[in-house]
C-alpha cells in the first residue's frame, strides 16, 4: 500500500466575457491505494471542477492554468498546451459523470454503449469479446447479463446507475472519479451502489475513488477521508470520523449543521440553513488532521 495519486497545485479558471472565475485555486491532494476520498462542499465550491480536471476531461470555458497529476509514479503536466495521452483517459483515470443515469442514449441498447467504450481504446477488439468482458463484469458484481440487451428506459434508476458505473470501469482504471453518483437515488439504491463501489475496490477493479458529493451523511459510509472545499480551496481534510463528528473549520461545522442525517442519534439535532451563518467566519485557516 502507498500513494496512488498525487495531484499538486491545480488551478482551474472559467474564462468568461465579463469576468474570469477561479474555480480551483492551487489545490493539492493525495489518494492512497484502496482509498475512497470524499470531496464535499456546496454547489459552486469547486468540487466537481476539481474532479473533472483530475479525470482529464476539462473543456472550455474551463481552463487548467497549471498543475501536475502523478498516478503510479507517472507524472502528467496539466494546463497550458500539455498533451494528455489517450491511454490515460478511461484506463488510468475514469470519470463517472454527474447525471450518469441520463448520459446513455435512449435509442441504443446497453450492449452498443459497451462496444463503443471498448472499441475507443482497443480498436481491434471484436464485438463478442467486448460483450464477453462486460458479461463477466456484470455477473461478478451481481447484475444479470441480460442488462446488455436492455434499453435504458427498461432499467430502474438504481440498476441504470450501477450499469453506468460498471461501464465506466471496464478498462480497470487506477482511479475512478465519481461525481454525485448517489444524488438521484433512493436510500436503498444509494446503499447498493456504495457497496458495489467498495466491492470493486476490494476486487482491485480500480485502486482508488474520489467520491464527489454535497451529501455528507453518504460519505459517513463511503469514504476513508473527507476533503471539504469552499471557494475553490480545501478548508478541512482528515479521516471521515473526525471531519464528520468533530469538524474544526467553521465552514465544515456549518455544513454539518445544515444537513439532516438519517441516523436516530441525530433525531433531535437542530438544522440550520447555510444562509444563517456569517460567511466571513469561513475565511479561517485550513485545518488538516
């Protein structure tokens, strides 16, 4: 076990006609082998932007001004005119996008999507070989192989999300960036998806996960550590139990106070809206546990 990912000094800016907006402000994070790192914060905090930069899919108006990404000791410069090797996308790092359930073409069977993904990285692969790999992966993770013959509308929301997750990891990426993977799911489907992600880590289908979400209670069960983002910076980072149960940064404390947790222990906890807090307090120094 050791460090899987080392992302350093990442700066991402949205170039607009009126004003350039810094979305990720010189952020550095590390992810260990076998770890799920939760990336939390309000909408607009920069967490999804950081995820897209690390997964190498940043597109205008987002521009990466600088940064480096090291995975398994291989370093990739980011920003400027840096060229990203095609083999890095999907095989080294893969993105499970926000709204993944709606990212599948409604006019194609799942088998067509699987073949398109596999062929984009292995041009000589036959359709049958691609589908055989997908059948094995589906069966391994408890989904019926008949999913391949279905159209997206024939799958439940939870089944569709798990299917897209499996397709995103068919190339066994070292790192999976999962952007809000549970946001549109009911509690039962959330639990099933999280268990599947943890099983995939255990089986070494991927070696690390960045789990992007605004839902801190979900990270209680999914993440080993949590990084909390505010205005493009990480303001608190540490083991999940410490960040959730004993947050020290005022912004993390505010986030925890604004979330309704399902556990009985929090039944009598008073919930405060983020608008009730004095945001000048959030400019406190970052806390690293």
